[in-house]
């Protein structure tokens, strides 16, 4: 079954257009800044999730759209949420940059909703579709449906290892576009077991990471970060970073640390994504005292992993070498 067919439904009720979007059912009129018949206007469409309130459920959230490859000059094109009938129009100004962004929808879900995911499609000949994002706090995913696949076994180790690295990559991707997060950190204590090779069902997903803690973003100095990372031990493991960061521990001290290949200084501020349980000091590591909240609008961490698997499958095991312990 194709991944695109595995959506658990998408909500259209209650959608509101942002000021930059003209809503309507009319087809584009050739010669008025729109694509001619047979023309693919948008080359890539990406959507991002933003909670607009602190509640886990009921939930109100925005769907941000990012569109790449548009021709020069003013343009319009149509999109719709997959699974709905209504096409809506995005108006692009003449001075648009390489990526045009707009808030596409504001949706509301409650405990009664059956929706778990959102994806959009573009009204053009190639049927371009965006990535998918999930949110599970208003109801769990249906267990037997497939989220994606693993090309090989992805283990969790005493200190964290490949699966923790994969989960960190997923959490960073879930919030990076809207928050500017530079790295994500994950504790192995929130991971129940490793990932087997083959199809990944939502039931598998919930067995690995069942708690569904929301992902936030805080900033802290390099010195504060080093202090937190230094608490690693075989009982709680090591805080595992996304691919953007590497560090070395030697006898309880961080002796080397890089972000995107550059050494981290004690005074630089870094935007870090993590679930709020880890930030609050409930995963065996210190509370993030002195950090500054940057973004509290992300999805839950189980949904972040589901989104990553759906959008990148088949996934392979990261090398498990982002943390070096001497």
C-alpha cells in the first residue's frame, strides 16, 4: 500500500484562510498570473505544524505552507487539504523570494475527531503533494496502519545509539522551520525498545515511544549545554543529539562539542528542541534552569517520529557515533 494512501483522514471543518490567501472554488483563469493548462507551477510544497494554544487537546493549530520553484513575477495557484473537496487559492506577490510562505489553514480538533494527520496537494498536472504531519494527543493512531518502513534494524543502546539519533532527527525536523531550532536532544529513557527492519505500524510506534510528550524549543548558552550533557552515565544514558551536533565525554566532562561542524563556545546561545519532560528534569538529567523558552507550539514526540518515518521511509540506522565516551 502506498504511503500516501495510509493517511488516517484529514480535517477541513473550521479552516480559516490567512490574510494572504484568497479562498474560492473557482478554477484559475489562464493569462492572469496563473499556470497555463499543463504547467506545473510549484516544484516543492512543504507544510509545518504550529499549536496556537497550550492545550494538548482540544487543539487549535495552524498549517504553514512553504512553496519552492515558483516562476518570477506574481502568481496564483490552488491547493486543498488531502481528503477534502474545496480548492483554495494562494496569491503570490511579484517580489516573492525562492520560498513563498503562507498560513494555509487554522484547524481545530477535539477528543471526538477521527483526524490524526494533515497533507496538502497542489492543483496542477503532476498532482504535487506535500509532506505529512501527525498529531496524536487528541486520539491514538490506528495500530495496524503502516507509518513507514526501516531498511534495517535500528537499535537502542545503553547510552542511546542509532534509534535515539533517529528520534532526535525527527524532533528537530518537526519544529525547525518555525522555531529556528539548531539541534534536538533525546534521552534513551523515553524509548522502550529498538526498531526492527521492515514495515513500521503505528502499533510499533506506540510501543517504542508511547508517552507522546510535546516537543518544545529553548535556548541556552554553550556552557549551560555542556553542564547538562556531562550528567551521562550507564543508568540514564547520554543525551543524544540530532545530526547537527557531536560531542565527547571524558570522565564526566564535555571535552569537545561541535554544532554544524563548528566548535561550540561557552557564550554562544543555541536553540535546542526536546520534549518538555526532558527539559523539566524528569529523565534523569538536570532541569534546564536558566534556559529561555523559544517555541512551545510543536507536536507530540510520537507524532514527530511518525511524520519522519512517513516522509523519509525506508529509513536507515544512523551511525550511532554522535556521542563519544572515553
